[in-house]
């Protein structure tokens, strides 16, 4: 039986679930002490049937009785407390047979969203259930196909619009199904096959038709993370390679957070080299703090990345951020001696390297913050 936490609360990660709470700490709201009666729930028991139907839905998914598929039940009215439909549950648990039967029995289930605004595509992709993603897309295509020659007139444009709209549905986190595929747990597979499934569909981005790989580079969720960024964040080198090899190369801008900066923070030189091979201009990308990737590499003392980045562009060494600091000032603040030595090889006179706020050199900054350099 699959853990249903990701189905009910996709934003609840394992780290959040594994908090070690001090035994002396208590949650007051979990303490039960009698209080005065406020009201009596009216007609509470009339919802018993709904609870029974939810129970039947889970039994159906886990290989139990198929009574629920009887014509007498309205499957679209069955929902869990998180508003998951029976098709959401089947898609999450990877039950291909039941998914097929449910779609045949109640096609409208394809378009029900849960409390997180997840479509069944989101749920199947999050679980890494590629075959179910394909089934859901095929079912949607068969439903929107013209039924006669008269309907077929001008169908192509409408067909593509409906297909794109279905695939590009966003949940409350701003994720499409491909974002969710990239957020799969490490022990799940399927992201690569989901890309394969999506290859034949064109995505709409600012009025242009682009491939799913370009979409992965350009489209950011509410957290300002693109699909490519999520792949980097998860250390998924194969996904990064696939996206960059099949997507547009040497793009002159970045949407959201920089995937290159993510590789620096994660000390992942392999992925960093892959990104720079396909997107060399990203080495010169400035964020809202006017910081280059080299600023971040120097700040955390990532010597290997500093070595690689300044090897590609010496001029970046004397680029100030919006606070007036060069990368070398950030290295000094962190006490990263090896990085300082490396940067000073190309600009050996520290008295020239003054910040523009307080006119301090690297020695002033190190001394103020108790660093020995």
C-alpha cells in the first residue's frame, strides 16, 4: 500500500514529518479539557454514506470489491477531506486497471481538482506513474476529438488549445505536471518517460509554441523555480542533461532562480559544467541583488566553482553587487582564504579593492568579522 501523504499534502515533505520535538514541549490545542457546549451539529449522520463511499473507493483501489463501479453510484460525488476524487486515489497508487475502468465509467473524473488544485495528471506525475499519465492524456484526447466531419472543421487549433490547457494546469504551488514529475521522491522513477510522453505536445509560453524541454527551462512556479532548477536542486544530472540537450541553447536570460547558482550552493561541479556548456551566458547573469554566480561561489568558499567561473571570465572579479561588494569582499567576510588567494592572483592589490559603501578593503572586512586571512 502506497503512503498517501503526498496525495493529501504535497507540500508536506519528509523533513517536516521528521521533526524531533522536545518531550517537554506540548501543543496546547491537542490537550483535551472539557469546555462548555457551543452547538450541536445538525444532521451529522446524513454524511455517513459519504464516509462509506470513501472507504469503498480505497478498497477498490487496493484490489477489493468493484461494487463502486456499479451504475447506481455517482463517482464524481465521492471525495476525501482533501477533495481527492476516486481517480486521484487510483492515479496516485498506480492502479492502471482501475484508472481505465473509472475513466470509462465517469469521464468527468478527469477534470476534477482537489483542494490543492491538483488535477489527476499532477497526482500521477508526482507519484512517477508514467503509464497512468499516458492513459489520462489519451483519455482526454479521445474526449475532445470531433465526432463527425462538421465538428472536424477548424478542429486542429481548438484541439491543441484544449490539450495544452489540460497539460499546463497549475496547482496551488504553481506547478504543472512536469514540475511535479521533477519533484518525485528519489526512490521513484518516471520523470524521463513523462518527458517522452510530453514530447509530442507543444506548450504555450507568452504566446509562442515551444517544446516541453524549452518549457522546462523557461517556466517557473510560484516559488520562482523552473523545472530545470528543480532538477538541479534534486541533483538529477540525467534530467538536467536531457533538458539542456533537447531545449534551446545559449539562452540570454533566466526565469526565476538561477540553476547555475543552485549548482554552486550544492557544490555540484558536474551539473555546473553541463549547464555552462549549453548556457554559457548564464555565467554573467545578475540577480536582483546585482550578484553574479561568482559572488555566490566566493561567499560560500566554493573554491572549485570559483576556479571554474573566473577561468571563464576574469572581468567578473571586479563586478560589484548592489551593496558595493566585489566577490572578493564576500570571500573575506566568510574567511575563505583559498578563494581569496585565487582571486588575488588576478588582482593582487587589495588596497584597490574597496567596497563602495564604507571604502573598506578585504582586510578591514575580515578584521571586523573576526576572520583570520
